[in-house]
C-alpha cells in the first residue's frame, strides 16, 4: 500500500549520534529552500529491522576494548575493495529488499544518505531499476569503499584531499563536492561569550575546557578525563557534556561535589554552538560532526582515544592543519593544557587553523546542489 508521497527521504543510522544530527541539518537546510517540500528522516535500522545490525550498533556505541580490534579489522579490510567487486553490493541484498519496500511506499523524489551501508543498498536498487537520484554526505575526512558507488548521483565530502581520494577510487569528479560536513543552523550565529558564561554559571575569567565523551556520554571516560584535568592543579574550569546519558549526569554531579576544580554540568546541550563559543578548548573524541562543529567555532581540539578507522583519519586531518593536538596518554595532560589553554600564541594559531579549514556554508551549499539535482532529473 502506498503511503503519503514525500519529496525527500533522508536516511541515517543510529551508530553514534552524529549521523542523526547531520540528517536533521540536511532536512533543515532543504526546508529553508523549499518549505513546501515534505522531508522525512528515517533510521535505516528502523527500516531493515536486522538483529545483526542492531547488535552491531550496540557494540559500536559502547566501543569497548574487546570490540575495537574487530571493528578496526573490518574497517581496514574493506577500505579499498575495488569498485566493481561483487561483495560490495552482495552484502546489501537484504538491506536493499527492505529499503525497496519502504521507498515504494514513500516514493521520494530524492534520497539523501548519511551512512555508508545505505549507499550500498540504494546502489543495488538503482541497478534493479529504481529511478530516484541519490545524494550522499560522507561524515568523516576519510575515503572508504563502503561509501563509494557510481550509482550515487552526488557526493559531499570534507575537503579537497578527500575529494581527490574519491576520484582516484573511480567516482567522476563532477559528482563530488568538497563542501565540508554540514553543521546545524545554530552554528551560523555568533553568541555573546560573557552572557553564555553567566547563563551557565561559568567563571567569567578562568580558561574553560569542555570535555565531551560524545552524545552517549560514557561515564568511565569522563571520570578519567576530569580526574587527570584536576590533577594538573591548573587554574581552569571544566564544562562537562554528558549528552543524553542521565545516569552519567547524576554520577558526575556527585563527582563534582568533591572536585577541586570548578565543574559545570549543563546536561544535554541543544545549542552546542553557544557553549563551544564560551569555551577555550575541547577535550573530545574526533568524530566527524564534532570535528566540523569545532572548526566552525574556532575551538582548539585536544583529541583522545580515536576509534580506529574514520576517527584516526579525522584526527590526522586536524593535526595536519594545526587545528588539534593528540592526547596519546593522560600523562601528557598537564603539558598539553598549559600549552593550549595558557599559551596565547598556541591558542591563537589553533583557532586560526580551525577557522581556515572550516566550512560554515556546508549545509546551504549541499542543500542547493541537492535541490538542483531534483530539478535537473525532472526536467
């Protein structure tokens, strides 16, 4: 049975929280251009209902020490699978079947993918006769075969180096745009730093270090980072982002009571742009969306514990440009915080590097090109 027809179907996956944010951002920018369009965001796991992928999601979102080597092995062994290799699409047969049924009910004019497995399933559907254009936003500064299919009409990637890598792999140059990863519309605005600090009870003068364990808010990681930041005995304040993890919020509230440094716990922060602009540096994992947001805000990053594969690629990109430092061991914490938070030349240089490689118009540009694609196909 055909459901209400939509104009754009944006498909993400709840592996982490970044893909959802990018999907919503794309929807917002497309809606700005075409308020009359019906745009739907859907989690691919809600469509395919695969127990195997649900297990994979839970393991990825935990990303513990046992799962990391398995994930790294899978990432690197599939990284350079040739374009025409049958295994690329064969592994997506079940996904394609479920997507095909869903798409047939919704009949979108455009499919936007922000997750590599979706690209493979939709490419297979195109081979089977689906006549709907596909646009894909690659959410890391990395080139991986799982993202890349000739059936995808448009690609939006982090930078020119990533674009060149896609071209070498076999994607036509005219299909790839180095727009950066779209950030939410709230990142277009400049916020009053002093007012934000008052709003959240921050000290107006102390250097502020934001510590984020990602949208999931991992408790052990946060405890470790706060403890080592405290042990430096530097005159700083810490803004602790616990995400949607209410358990982490409550545990860290108790932890903060005994802390020797000022800890601010705002909970889940909807307006990360405002909070980032009130801080002086961020200690976080180098996820794709976090990377893009930090760059737009000009916020120096200290990156820790990158996930093997895409996050190590993101970290390489950031450090090559001077926008981030890699905290390889907590024993480096004091020296690194002294340099990034208290050395004006270092902080200025890192901030300038962030802004130089940032892409604040990524959402607008990608949305315009997607809308143009729809018009071109329907002419």
